[in-house]
C-alpha cells in the first residue's frame, strides 16, 4: 500500500512496551498514545468543533454506518468531505460500518458477498460489502479508514445494550451506537466455529478492501485483527494481516462484552504480533484502566463514546472514579466536578449543585458541560500517560490516577 501516514516514535518506556509517538496525516498531526472522541453523525454531540479541540483532542472519529444512512456519502463528498463539512480542522478516522451492521441492524443475511440489512431510520434494505464500505469511506475522505471486517460476538452473555440511557424505545439503534454489543454465543464449540469463520472472512474481505481502495495516496487503510478471546485465533489472524504492508493495524472484537481482565489478556497477547513501527489501534476501548493496560502493551490509538454518552446521562469521570450527578446528595454541593480539572466546566466555576439542577430540569447545558469535562478528563489521562512514558514515572502516575489501577490479568 502507498502510505500518506507517517508514524514516528520518540520515546520507548523502560518498563513496558508503551511508547510515545506522533502520527502525521494529510489533515495534520496527533500525538500518541491518542484518545479519539466519537463524532457518530458528523458531530461530537452538543459540542462545537473548537470546544472539542479545546479539550486537547487532536483527532476524532466518524461513523460510516450512520453517515451512509444519513445524509449519504455522496452528500458529504459534495460538501468537500468530512473535515470541510463538519468544520473539524484536523485528522479524522472513519470505521468501516461493519460493527454497527452486525450488532445493531435488523440483519437479513450475512454471506461472503457482504451484509444485507434494514436501515433503522426508514426500514429500507441496504447491501454493505467490503467494496461499498471502502467506496463510502473514500467519499467521506477521512485520513484513516478501516477495513470491512466480520466481528464475532462475545463468549459471555451480556445485555444487548450497555450503559445508562443507551437503548431507545422499541430496541432501535442508540445515537452513539459504537458501544452496543451483539448477543453472546454461549456454546463453546459454536463460539470457536464463529470466531474461525469471522477470521477467515475478515482476511478475504481485506483483500477486497485493498483492491477497492481508490484514494491510497490520501487515505490510510488499517486492517483489523479479530479472533475473539481465543489466542490461537488471534495469532492466526495477526500473522496473516501483517503480510499486508498496511500503514497501521487495529485490534477489534474486544469491546463487545468482555471484562477488563479478558481485554487485557487479549491485548497483551495480540499487540506484540503487530508491527512495532506502525501505529496500533484498539477499537472501542474504553475505561481508564483498560486504556492504561493497553498502552503498556504497546497500543497507540483508542476511541470510545463513553465520555460524551455518559456525560449526556449525568455521569462524570474523575481520577477517583465516576459520579452520577443526578443523585440528591449533589443538590447543595458547591464544589466543581473535579477540583484538579482545567476544563471549561470545572475551571469555569460550575458547581455540582448547578449541574444537578440542569439535569433535573432537562436543560441542554448540563450534557454539554459534562461532555466537555469527560472528554478533557480522557485527554488529561493521555497527557499524563505520555509523561509517564517519557519520564519513566509510572508510580507517580498511579498515585495521580487511582481510577486507572490495573486489574489482574
């Protein structure tokens, strides 16, 4: 593949595989390890692009599935592509749309050709193939695009929708659909059969994605390593993926219902199998401790809807752990959400009492302020992670971030 993406590693951690680097793309640079807020439908909900930038975010993610359905990739292309259309002046990444198709849509058939599904917006039938996913992402114009893959379900049963206020009436797809999970497979033999099938199909579809990619000099296509929680399947997939000389590589299928210990095991096993001189992207993760564990395993990029989605539901992230600001105990609390935070919400003097009132009164300012704080929280996490790597200062980091304490693998 030709490569419009450059990755330079500036520091390597002395005690782990963690590293500090910088990725250069046609629309700018971002520092790694990096956290990408999710702009599902061309916007990080409720926030102007300059406010997102003000949180320290350098790259954001757009959702191919949702933009395909509305307004359509052609409409975005006519407006000059995602960056011009959304007014985001910086790098962007688009997912392939495959995860949403598998986990959210009313699927009629998955076969070798692709996935036939019905739109959750108007019920129309759509066929999404590897070629169509790449065509749509080429039209959207993000700097980094993802291969269309087959994501198998989790091994352990989990609710179909996770998180407060996620599911919509009637089971329709939530607005921030990235963290919804498909039903689990509980039978072990069936699980392994499905993982093997997904692996083999992911590799065949990757060949079709590479062949269909029409903007190789402008957009970097990342393959995705699948394999569920089966290490043999992970190794099998990774060994074949790296035969494709891609600008970067992703690990998928670990944010579909697994716990932190399982995520850590999979990532620590899989990351070293991917080229060390290329950026590694862990899709859909997540919580602070999962990010720290993955960074120490050698991961460079992350995305998750948790900061904005949970912020819209009055849940706030802090270094000591999350808080639910709808609780009555905050009605008279004059303190900011986090006295150590420099975000517009905390440094601006907005109190927990005021935020409690905003959510009880259904005022839109509450979700806006907590989205700003939560995204800034994760960007501050990344800043401190990068400092810990550069200075070999993990003990000081652990003291500052008790919420990120690692769980046993």
